[in-house]
């Protein structure tokens, strides 16, 4: 697990029961709206002294899945994107990956 993620995960109420939301609000005991969750994650990052955003975390998650050869359709489903093209825009490509691809030819 990434070092910066440890204080973040400790700060979130996480549940493992399949019928419950992964993260639920403490006030209403139901799932967060996407906007509320983005605001919460950004506040947690700030409180933990992590200079990033929920969007950057989402991009990194998708890129890490792609770098570990996860099927693009699986990534699309996990990202909840309606279009595979949209998912592909989230995947960051490094220069060393481009060089390695060219060297394979």
C-alpha cells in the first residue's frame, strides 16, 4: 500500500459487508453522492498533507490497472465509464513505455 494512503484509509469508515456501501456518511448512514465523496477525499488529502486531488488519485488508479495488464473493459467497469474511449483518456503513458513499445517492433 502507498504510504500516503494509510492515513487516508484510517480516516474513512470502511465496511466489508456486500450489502453495505464501501464508504458511508456518518450523518445519514448511507452512501455519499459523488460530489460529497470528492470533497471528503480532497479534505482528507489536505489534512494528511498530501498534495494531490481525488481526480489525480482516480487517474493513478486507472493507470496502475492498465500498467498491470488488467483488461481495458474491466478498467472501464471499475471506473464506471460508459465509453472505453473515455477510460483510455485517463491512462497516463510514460516515455519509457513508448520507447519499449517501439523497441518491440
